């Protein structure tokens, strides 16, 4: 237990609804631990424990000192972060004059059902270390709430409370078999906690050893459908003994898009047969979603797929990539983009943005077309974004449009808009040759038209009135300069201020 530390973090999250601002800073405490892997020591905790951090400190058990720490790798998808402490005192004596070195843990194997486990950490309700015991209840592919990614996870019945996040989970041999990271809450559940298992932890560490960063978990980029219907299998020319899943659509940004086609039946992945319900064998007497086989590999690895196409069986080699999401589940600790044209505030749709606008029930309360982009949309290119008119700040140039908000921008002056940088590059003074009007075609056949001259005139006043530092996010301006070869223009030149859904019959892989 001496290898378990308490993590203190100060967070300053962006305000996604007002993307030029940040929220009031707040503090959190969680757990972490030191483990040895690949010939070096790692200080691990959860990614959500240091999300949008401004300062991270760690404290050893039995010591009253807090040491400054740095985040060296952040895996939002798998909810793991690696920290580094530069002060040698942290790695040396445990307490003043004790002379004890900081111990390190050993990663153990994936446990089995009913194996006893213990969760160690610093949950709320006290400053000293806490231990809760339980057993392994289930092992399956589970949705990681922080990264909105489906990865292997262990379900246990030991209590996991706030502050336990990032703490190690031990087996009876005192080996670390995972990291506590989330719990299931609700009136109809009790003592359901989840643990990041060692295969996912090792993947995170191996990824950093290979690339010195976190590249993420690969995917085929498929939306697939179960083939439990006998009529469906016969319609696709499957023999009585063949099993597989039906490819519904493919993310165009995936490397598999050049190999697979819609209506392909995927029979096996790297020689492992896929059942009609999308599961594959997993240890003795268990089955698991076949996406487990994909996420066990690394970005850039090659996999062999057995595919039935037009009734003909074939073998395809696919390079595993990390496809881009049309509406990303997170921004990887980056600030949200924005662009202001007069009183028109444009940003890009993301899950944090939808949550900021519509609360935790954004999955049902957000506009239906934005939810369609979220759950079923694929980007056509790597740089495609869902650009939305977030709100209209009242000013003379936008009179009459104050009630327009959270609707996707489709075209500007008749040209299709793929991302926010393109909108900035097109320019509000570009016009369409028709008298200097700026026409924004929105979803639901809604149109916003303003005069370019009015926009040039009022933008500095709008920025000043709302204490907005500049008319576009800094990284949008940098992207605009890069696209223009160091030049500028577009809305950035109008004036500086003074001063994954799974359906019941399928899923994604």
C-alpha cells in the first residue's frame, strides 16, 4: 500500500457554450500508484483525474509533503494518465529520515470470475488510505464513460467512490490487476464498480514506449449488424455453417474503407471466427465482443479479415487506423474552437459542447439532426467538422436573428462549408458578387443574411461589449495562417478588439 499515492489536481475547464472563456477553477483529489513495466517506473492515475489540469500534486502515504507532478501521457480513451515527479525526494525516503524507497507494484494477469480483489485508494470521507474488498462479477467490453470508447473492463462488487479513481486493484497475490475508474449508479443497482484491466494498461504503456505519446486504440470504422436472422443469412449467400456480422457502413476516414465495402459479411478477424451476434470466444466458457480483438492491436498494425462478398469468400489484409469521429466525444484537453462574424458565434459540435448546452440528457434533448450526426454520421474527410451557429449576440448587424442558435451551418455564400477554418478562410467580406451580402445557409432550410460592411463595422464593438479577447480561437488563427501560407484574411481580418451508439442489432467496431 505504500506504492499508492494521493493525487491533488486543480482543473480549469473551458466553457464550451462561451468558448473564449474558462470556467472557475476547482480542485479534486483522487488516487494513483507506482508500477514497474518495460524497465522503468510509472506513476499512473485516471485521465479524468487530471483533465484540463493547471496544477497536479501527489502525496505519499505517511508523508505530509506534496510534490509537484507533470502529466507526460494522457489517454482519454482508456482513462489512464502517466505522471512524472522530478523531485528525487518523492522517489526516495518515505517520510522524514525513514530511509525507505518508494515501492513499486507488479502488474498481474487478468483475473477470473469470483476471484477476490481489493480496491485501495483515497476516497471521500477521510485523508487516510482506504481498502474495500469484493469479487470479480463480470469481464466484458464496456463503455468507458470518460472517453466514450468500448474497451475491456472488469466489473466488481467492491465499492468504488469518488477519490478511488486511479487507485490500484489487487488480487490475492498482491499484484495489481487493474485501475479503479468508474461506478454504475442508479436506484436499481448496488455495488457495481468497474476496473481498467491490465491488458488495457499494458497497451497504454506499450503505446508510449513505442511512440513517446498516446496514439489511441485502433478501429475498423464499421457500423455492423447482427445476422441472427436465418433469412438474412440466406439472402447474403451464407452456407448453414457460416457465421458473421453484416457491414452496414464504413467510416471514410478509416484505412479499412479502401478494402471493405457495405454489405460485406465479416466472418473472422485474424483467424478468430465471429459469431452472428458479434462475439468471439474468450477464455474458457466465455464470449466477448469482437471489438476486443481490434483494440488489442496498435494503430498501424495489419489484420486479416475473412469476408463474404457477393456469396464469394475472400481474405483481406486491413491496416488498423484510428478513424475520425464527425462529432468527437472529447477534445483531448484542447480549447474549443470558435469564430465570430459580427454577432454570429460559430463553433464545432462535440459531445462536451452538447452536454454544456443541454445537460447530461443531451442524448435526447439536443436537436435531432445534431444527434443524427453524433450517432450515425461519418466524416467524408479527415478535416470535416460539424460547424454550428452557436448563438447570435445582439448587435445592429444581426437584428432579427437573436433567436437562432445551435443549428448546423451548411453553406456560406453558396459554397459548402466543411470545417471552421474553411469558413474563416472564405472571409466575411468575400461576398458573392451580389452587393456585399453574406449568406449563411443553415440546417432546416434556415437562412441568415447580413451585410459585409455592417459586419466590419460592428465586430470590434461586439468583442468589446462581451469581453471577447479576439474574433477567433488562437488555434483557428494558426490553422488559417497555415492554410494561407502565412497570410491571413477572412473573418480574422474584420477587426481586432481594442484592449458511439450501439443499436440493438449491431454496433461499431
